[in-house]
C-alpha cells in the first residue's frame, strides 16, 4: 500500500515533468503498458477485417462481391467510427513515453525510423503492388464479359445500335456483373442524352436501382449531367431518393475530388474537365432545388459554410500539374503513417514552445477529466466539418500529400490527449473504468442512432463524437482490465501487427477478387478472406520479417521475454 501511495504521489498533478522535460522516467513510466501495446495492435488488425468486409457491403469498393450482407456494412461502420481515433490516442501516449524516457531529439529520431522510413518504403513497394492488384481484380476472367452487349454498345455511344438491340429484345434492366450498374445509369453517367431518351422510350425504368441503391438521378447529380437530370425529373424521378447507404441526390452532387476521381476511374469514365463537372453539378442542384420547392438561394445557404470550405479544399490553387495536393490519392492505406509524421512534428513544436515559455512552472496541470472534456469538445468541433460531400458515419479519409486541416486537427485532438494522458499515473487506470457501461451504450444506442440520423448534421456530430469517445475509452478499459500483463502471445501479436497492416491490402483485394463470383453467402466468403489472409500474413512475418532488418526497423531490437 505504501508503495502504491508513493507511486501515486510521484505522478500527482504539478509534480510531473513539464511537457518539454527530458528527465529520467519514473519506475511507473519505465514499465511497458502491455494493455495499450495490445490495444494498438488490435486497432491495426481490426483494419484488416474492416477492409476484408468492404467487398461484401454492397457499397463502392475496389472489388464489389456478387453477394452482400447488411451485418458486414454495420460492422464496417461500427469499426470506422472509432478505430483510428483509438489508434492515434495510443500513439500519442507512446510518443510521450519515448520522449519522457529519451528526450525530444531521440523521440524524433525514433519516429523517423519507425514511421517515416517504413511509410516511404511501403509507398514505393506495397502501394504499386496494390495498384496492380486492384487493376487485375477489376479485370473480368477470361471468357466472361465485364459488360452486357447492350452496356458495351451504350458505352461506345452508338445510339442507333442501342435502339436496334432494344427492338431485338435486349434486356433494358440487366446490370453489368462487375459494378452492378444498369443501362440507363450507364447512359446518364456518360452524358449520352440521346441514348437516355431511347432507353426511356423503350421501357427503361427512370427509378431503376443499381446494386448500391443509386438511381439514374444520382448518376446525373454525381457526374453533373443536367440534360439527363431534366429528362428524368420530367418523367417523375424522385429528387429525395436515397442509396443503400443513405446518400441523397443532393448529397452525391457534393462528392469531393478524390472520391469522384476514384469512382470515375473504377468505372472507366474519365473526367477531363473538373470545372465543367462542377458547373454541371450546380445546374443539377438547381433542378433538384426547384423540384423540392426550394429557392436556390435557400439551398445555397444550407451548404454555404461547409460548401465554401469544401470548395477551398478542392480548388486548383492546390494543384501542381496533374496532382491535387489534397485530393490526389498517394498514400492509400498508408495515410495514417503520413498523418503521424505531421502529428509528431506538431508535438515537437508544442514541446519546444513549452520549454522556452517554461510552461512547467505555471503550476498544477488541469486534472485528466478536464483535459478529456476539452478534447471531446474540440473533436466535436472538427467532426462538424466531416461528411461535407456525403453524410456518413465516422471521420473522413484523405490520402493526399497535404492532409485536410479539419481532419488533421481532429486526429491531433486524440493524439495530444494521449500524450496528456501519459503524464498521469495510469498503473491504476481509471480512464476506462466504466467500460462495461460505455461499450453497450456506444454500440447499442449511439451507433444505431448515428446511422439513423446522419442527415441531421448537429445531432449526427454529437452522436458520432460520443460514439468515438465512448468506444475509445471503453476499449482502453477492457484491455486494461483483461490484458494488462506480460504475455508472449500478446507480445507476438503486438510485434507482428505493424507488418500485417502494412502488407495486408494487396492480399485482401486479391482474395476478394478471387471469391467475388463464388456462390456462397457473404459472411462465409468474408470469413474465408479474413482467415486466409491472416494466416498468409503471419507466415510472411515469421519467415520474412521477424528476424530480419525489416523486423528491427518496424519494431526495434527484440527482447527475449
């Protein structure tokens, strides 16, 4: 008891080192946080399962399976809503630990070796492989056409042949097997107004739904096709229609450049003039606003602030040649390493300023709960800028060279709170002590409510923020309660998780393409993809990484337990 009290007194607020201090670690801080080590590995491995599930949700992904399951879509949204927030919080904790133990310069050197170097190596090895695998996965097998004859003719913009084929009995409602897009939507996407008229005249359903629930009017809004939109609206198309993921026609017209380019590239429709596409989208929005009985001014006001911010991010001032610094995808699934580099630099800047201004002499630091309250408020503020293009659940994603400011600031809140959390005595952790209450509350109430009320921006921000923090704190509590001891298996998982995540995506996408047309339930195929990839990834770690220079680079020198 006496030892416990002395340990606590050493970490009382005000008695710990200032933010920029480099004094020796206390006995408490010198010990590993085995629970947080395991939790960081869990967050990475959960990402493997998340990416494996995306093929079976019925929503846009590199490979869209022939079978889907709503439970996997729910799983994906549940994981996306908290996983990276948890990861960045734990990363901030360990960065503070290294800095406290070795000093800021050593921390920067450590992060350079463990984060930036692996990021750059993976960028020139794994990422090109990922691109090749994605291209191959979207190539139909030999002898199996990717498009129906009618869709091939539509994409060739041969209106006369389309008319002749429909007269001969071609199926106007048959989607292509690869993307699940029906003929009318293909014609709208391509801006082929004459073919749109022919399809409508020959029985094409103006409300026909593609595999993802999108209708032809969604296609018109997404690609900025006002002529096609007017034809559809004149026929009675519903301007309030939603996709399977809840996106309205108006929502998809605000899709950002990265999302738009990615989808357009996947379906093989090039975007040659972004300004023209934006003008077309604006014209479609005017038509939709008129159908909904809104004045265009009122419609613009509803999106003014967020739309202006999105327009700033998408503007050509960030373009260098063919590359948009914010929205041209560069890092893929390696984006989190790039964000960590920015956050480590931010941490070093704060520490330098703090040391020069002698923040440690100001007095007692605020209690942990006060820091947590501030972090929750700040994360809600930045959450309000998420989902501008399409309302969703969870944070935005960005894989460009320049992180969007709101997204970097959002993750900085979690990262810096993790560093602040380190400065408190955490051996007898109270941060997640109500995990048994918070996890059911988050999963059972906040998650379903957040998915149901995505269209209500204020309520959605509050629900998503609450979900992210309750899940993060709850998982900290669970792992502290059940996994806070030295264990060889857990240590192996923690060491291997970094490699498994770096290397997983090409293998996952390849196996998704392999099983895409198998006549099996989506849950069965998801299980096969996940289990098969994990076995191969662990084998690659054991045989090719663990005892090599790469293993030392990723995890540092291994210590025998």
